[in-house]
C-alpha cells in the first residue's frame, strides 16, 4: 500500500508531478530520460529531481526502462488518465461525452459517415508526384 502522503506530495509538489507525467505508464529508456532529467534539474534543482527519481521510479532489470513504481501508478490516474490495463481505458480516453443511448447512436452514425466520406475523398484524389520539380530553362 502506498504511503498516505504520496498522493498529496504527487499532486502538490510540481517536480513530482512533472516527473510522473514525463515517465508515463509505459516508462522511458535511458536515452529518453536524459533530456527529461536535464530539463527537470534546470527547473527544480538536482536534489529535488534525484529524490523524486528515487521515490517515484524503478528501473526494470529486463528492459532497462525507467518505470513508475506500482504504488505510484495507482496514484497517477488524475495526472495520466487511466492506465492501459484499465478495463475502460479506450472508452475513457477516446469516446466523446455521450449521455444517453440516443447520443451514442447518433455519434456512431455521424462518425461512420465521416469515415466513409474521408475514404471516398482519398480514393478520388489523383496521385501526387514526388521528387524534385524539373527546371524549364535548361
């Protein structure tokens, strides 16, 4: 179980929130973490960032990715949205606010119509030539 003060610290200390947002649910490689840490150190200072890294993250020994600790992941719903393994992840992340079955049906029809129109437009567009334009004066 997470320490009771972790959620308060995570949401009220900007360097902790910034680190959690930067690492995200999937984590980051060492190469991806270097510019993030450099930016955070410039904004918040070396001591705060190193303490935040120790408190919030762990390095996966198999993939060598910097990941959020499991207890931290549980506290990050408001910062990062639902975790990818959350049962309603896709619905929460991608669906518009639909309040009734009629809204859902209407949105689905409009979405399908828009998708079919886009497909028709791409089928009727002539192919564009790629490459450098020819010069006319030679």
